[in-house]
């Protein structure tokens, strides 16, 4: 089966994002619009998000490299972003405009990519 390039790209991006939150959560969080240290509880959650994203991204990337069906990992990726959007909706009013655009907008894009990847036909195969 040919290599799933979309899964390679999406998995690599999610893996890199997850690793960045594990290596330096405060710096990664600044990229998402939080200028100062959010405190120990938020740092714990940032690292947890890093583990989640690194795991999903790594598994999506691995499936693509092996030539396996990647649709389930795309769905997991979109589901993780849906959870982020749902959680972000509860604090929408407390976010700056930039944080809403980057954080919540990024989640919407991630959901779209996840759904697209989960619903597309597996490369090299015909559906009945």
C-alpha cells in the first residue's frame, strides 16, 4: 500500500506539538497566546496535553509509515481537538481575541482535518 502522505504530515505536526509541550510547556504555551506562567496546575495540564498529542501523533505517523489504515488515528486526533474545543468554550469569554483565534480556531481546524482523514477512502483501496 502506498504511503499515506496526509497521515505523515498530520501525525508529524501533532507529534512535534506534543513533544514541544513536554520539553518546554511554558514556551509552547506562549505560542498559543499565554504570555505568562499559568501556574503549576496549568503546567500539569499542558504536559498531559503534550503526552496525548505525542502519543496520537506518533501512532498516526507510525500507521502511515507501516502502510496501515490511518482513519482511526485521524478520528482520535479530531476527537482530541473536539475535547479541547469543548473545554475552551467554557472559558471563551476569559480569553483574549488572539487566544480565541489560535486556541479555539486551531481546535476547529484540527477537528476538520481529523474528520476529513477519518472519512476519506483508504489510499490504494476501493470501497464497495
